[in-house]
C-alpha cells in the first residue's frame, strides 16, 4: 500500500471528465470535478479537501457525501479508500448572540 502523504510521487495532470459537473456534496454544492481538481492541486487528505471545498460541512455533516468524496480522492490518488484517514470531525456550531447568554444567566440566577 502506498503512502498517501508521500507527496513526492506524481499522480499525473488533472484531465476533465464528462461527469465532472455531477454534484457530490449537495449541502455545499461541490462537484466531482472540483474534488478531482483539488486532489491534483495537492490536497491529498480528507481534512484538506474538507477545509478547501467545505465538503461534509453542511447540514448532513458528510453523512450523504462522505463516502463519495473519499472514493473520488482514493481513485485520483490510486490508493484504496482504507488508506485515507477520515476528516477531523467537530461538533456543528452556530453563532449565538450574547443576549441569549445574558438571558440564560439572568434566568439561572432567579431559580437559585
């Protein structure tokens, strides 16, 4: 099994394919061609792809597209899917206004 992180090996140029316009990550509207191009530009790990293209960062958190993205990356690198480490996962977060925290603190004080 070849080392995925060995960036000294050549994977060849990006050659557009007829189905490159197929949407792989529906949440972030990322196409197969964008993923393939990113691999050929040097993003060889799932975390790099995720940070660059935002695949798996939408509402589904990669539940829909994760395996598809991993398969595309593995195919472009010529390695088995098992050779790719999963992207770093984080809890989904949303911005919260400070007044929400202030209200909770105020309500929490009243109950004591």
